[in-house]
C-alpha cells in the first residue's frame, strides 16, 4: 500500500453458446457463440437490467443510483489521520495535498452509501435478527456506535460469513450489464448475451493473513433484453449453454519485466511471483518482492450427490462447486 504496483488491471471474461429455445436446438441469430466481460477494454455499462426477457432494458447510466457503493463500517469513528489517508487514495493526491473539502467528501459519501445501500437490487446484508429482510440500523451517534450493531443484533449492510459477528470491514458493490451493442462489439466483436453482473468486493482490517486478502463475488444473472429474431427484431432472452467464466488479470508485481506466473490446479489458484530476489520497485523500500494470486473459492455449482457447495453465501447439499 503506497509503495508499488500489484495489479494493473483485471476483470471477468465469459462466453457461452446462445439458443432461443429451451431444447437448445435453434441458435441465436447472427452469433450463436457470444463473449463479454472486461480486459483492457470493457464490454459492460454501469447499471442493472430492469425487467426480464422481452421487457428487459438497461438502467440509465446517468441515474444517481448508478454508482459504485462503498461502505466502511467504522466511518463514524475514524480518526482525522485515517480520513486524510483515505482521501489521499480516493482523490489520488499526496497526503500533504489533501484538503478539508476532500475529507468531508469522503466522509459524506461513506454516510450516503451506508444509508442507501441497495439491498433491493442485490447488494448483500448481514441479517442478524434472522427474519430474512433488511432492517436498517439506527444512525450512528454518541449512543449508537459500530459496536452497537453486534451488541443489539442489528442488521447492517455488507458481508459476513457463518459468524454474523465477524463482518467485513469494508465492502464495495456495483452492478453492470452487457446490453449495449456498441460496448460489447467494441470489446470482443460480439453482440450481447443479456446479462446483469453484480460485483461485491470486501476486505478485513486485520494484521494476520486475512488482512492481506481481497474477496470478490460476481453474480451473473441472465435477464434478457436481447434480439432473438433478426427478421422482426423481437426481444427476449437466450438459453445459455456451455458457459465459461475466466478471471483475467494483468499483474505488474513492482517491475513487470521480471514477473513469472503459474497455476496450481489443486488450490484452484493462478499466481505471479518475482523472477529475481530483488525487485527494482520494492527495493526502494528495502522490501523483498511480494507474490500475488487469485483463487476460486466457490465457482458455479452443478448437481453432485453426496457433496455440498457454497452458493449465495449459503451451503447447498448435493451440489459441488466447479473449480479452476
């Protein structure tokens, strides 16, 4: 953090065979195999897909609700130094250049995203009272602090595992779609598949190994809104088959010229490490070069008797997750 490069760019890439009937015998018009996602170019636009099948349309990307939501559960008790560093990274300026207005902008955005967390569109929340719906917690004050969320068993926006009292400390959520033909053709010369993609990214403010990990979940929903008849230009949804999903990344581990990469199929991990004992970037800080990797923790699920899988943060019996 604040020292050198790790990841220059990354994104998901997907492809599938597209059919216009459930028996999967009539292929999609023009392009029966379609590809989408992001590498150096982006085949997505901001916003969700409103509706399903023939009435599915992309949300206006200029809608104020279309944004990257970022919450930090301790924002109401952060120190001025913490806010200054947060503002420096948000606005990409040196610490000495941070203004009071930039600090206030970060604070007010945290407050806005916490209060407007879009659970109604798919953003995850911690259901501490167990009633299955999101009950907004009271606003933070001198009598209601971040510790009160757990002590009073209050719901809160964000992510937790099995232990609802061990929530992630910072969470990002945003949603995109692939319904813009110009965007998808510009990415991979492919027409849209009709997908909404929800991204959740979270991390933990810790000094152990868990503090070095960034978790990401991509939720891909087939909503439609694509042309299924080239003669009438009728809209609908495709039946997708043989879909592949790839985690693409351009890792620059400090000096990119000595990076080496590989994969471990048993750990479902791709990784990059330094080809030399010393890296030209990290040696400026008297540090050995780090390593970085991506691991598939819970891929798509398929039926598998006697197994169990993780899907939507819950355990599913008689399924298994596909790995790398």
